[in-house]
């Protein structure tokens, strides 16, 4: 009789452990710091092609870079920026954190793009178009770059100027 009581408790503990493990795995999907931003360049590219909008990539050190945190607070979290971005760009976060670990494929992607754009300081924001050739290799058409700006209005104005040159580049 004692063994029949242990079996249900064991099963309950095992089920709870498996449920918790599955829940944590499902929740560990890497997402950007801000809602509406992509972390995968292939997904951003697909959305850019579908909408005809350029990609705005934020190279950031989200958990350690003071100027990155300021840019986030003064621009990326503002309703004015969010409304503008929804209509004008595809948002891509390329993070280089120190305290959290990104999935290896994202780390590799971010490092490749950091090298391609020659980013050596944070925050750096690039606006660009991408194309793929028949070998599935990207080619970049850079429209311009910026860094920290104090207000959403100032940031938007600068990026709008980059986008306006889009047909001329």
C-alpha cells in the first residue's frame, strides 16, 4: 500500500518537472528588447521585401551601454517613434550584451553585420536595403547611419532624410 502512494507522488513530481522544463524552453525564445523589433535579419529582410520599407538596424549593448539605454528611452519607447516606424521602416535589433547570452546563430549574425557595417561603437543605427542574389547572399545598399539623438523628433528627421535619398543612392 505504501508503494501505491509513492507512485502517484513520483508521477506528479515528474510531470511538474517536465511541465516546468517545457515552459521555460518555450519562454526562452530570444526576442528583442522592444516589441515590434526583429532579431533575425532573414525575417527583417522578408518583411522589408514585402512592404518595400528599408531596414533600420540598431547596433546596441542593451544591458551595459549607457548611451544605448538613453537612445532607447528617449526615442525607441516613444509613441511618436513607434507610429512613425510602423509606416516607414522595418526594425532590427542587433544586440551585443554582456550579462545575457544570445543564441549562437544570433551572435554569429550580429557579429557578421557588425563587421559588414564596420560598427565600432554603440549605439550605431544604420538604415539600409537588402537584396539577395541567386546564391542566397545578401548585398547591402546603405542609406545612412546615426547614433544617439536626444529626441524622437530629431531622430525621425534624420532617418527621414536618409530615406529621402533612397532613390538617389
